[in-house]
C-alpha cells in the first residue's frame, strides 16, 4: 500500500509541475515571451524544472529589463507519503507556487506594498518586519477610485503608492469585485519591498494556489501579474513629497537598526563578561574547596596524632 501510494503520488506531483511548466514556460508562453533564458541550466536543452524533493519543484528565468531574474518554487502536497495524504483529507492544504523576482537596485524606488485576503493581510502586517516598520493597512480607497474586492486588504507605505499600484488594469483583470470572484480563486498574496532582509533587498513576491493539472489555464491572469508588475515597478517613481517622507522613514529605520546592533553588541559583551566572571568564581571556589579539604586533612592528622597513646621506650643495657 505504502509503495503503491509512493509511486502514484510521486507521478501525480510530477504531472502537476510539468503541466504548469508546459502552460507558462514553453514556446509562446508568458515567461517565454518575457524572459530570454528559461530553466535551471544553460543551453536550449537544459531542463525547465529542478526537482528538489518528491513535492518541491523549482523554475528559474532571467534575461529581462529591470530585474536579475525570477525563481518560482512549487510546494505541492506530499502525495507520495500515505500518512500525509490521509492527514490532508482531514486538514486540507493547497498546492502552492511562490515566485520571487529579484529587482535591479536602480529599477525599484522606495516601495513597500502588499495585497492579500483580510485575515492574511493582518498577519503579514504583524509578522513581516518591513510591513510592520514602514506600512499600514489602507482602510479606504483613494478618493474617486475603484478599489479591490471586499475580501482583500491593501498594505502600503502610503496611499499614493497603493493608488499607483492598484491600477484600473489589474482591477479589471483580477482584483476588482467581479473579476476577483471569477479569476482570483488561486490568489494568496503579493508583497513588494525595497527593504527586505538578506542578500536581495529589492524583491517582488507572489504566492498563488495551483489548480489541478487539467485546469492550469485558470491561473493565467494571476501569472500575467508577474511581468506586469516588473514593468510597473521598474518604471515607477514616487512624487517628491512622498519621496521625502520615505527618505525620512528609511533614515530613521537605519538609525534604529544601528542602535539595535549596538545594543546587541553591548549585550553580547556583558554576557561574555558575566560568563568570564562566573568561570573565575567557579575556579576560585574549586581552589577554595581544595584548600579547605587540605586544611581539614591536616587538622584531622594532627588530631589523630594527638589522640595516639604515648609509649615510653627504654634502652637495654
């Protein structure tokens, strides 16, 4: 049973990943039209997908203006694992794809923005450092503007950025009330930031749920958001008023980070000093204990000697 499930589950996951690649990364597809290099190796015959486990598949694309490239990671259900399969019947989970776009340093202005369903948006705003530090939930649409579907929430550093990134085109295609109901089923989140921790500070992050292998076309509009936002962010420039605010916010954040670093160093130094002091005290205590033991032994020997009966000796003539 376990063996049969292992091979059937493995095959299901491979088919799902290949179905996605066939739809979006082969000739005349969205990624083929937008990137000059597709796949995980060099050359025309290099594989499109890299398999990192029975349920993890990766796709890489590069050769496009405004960005160094993108990495898509498919994390699928553990269909090959019978226990996981049974668990997922009770607690359903989704097949997901995360797409990371690494923007060029000179191709992304000060932008911190996220979009997700309301419950997830609140969690993101609390948990993600850049959203927590720089951005807030945009409660109302910019005046006179159509806005995202009721179940979605926008997180942004300013209303200006939110209004500029939620365009008429994306409202019509995916995020408006009517379009989201029809095309937004697989949408999980978007997160754009120039203040991410790690090697790549400027990134666009997309997360979608995958449909089954036979309905991959259902997510076409979601995948089309990726090149659309690469171009939009690559060309985007803040107004001078908004820029002066973001400059001040980043200067303040840099100062706070420096203070945090100094405090962490100070704490580490104090900890080191305390550990050293403790070691010396323990060593001293050991020495003291040894000295006490020796003194007690000496005293005991003296007492024993004192308690011994005195024997007189006489010489024979």
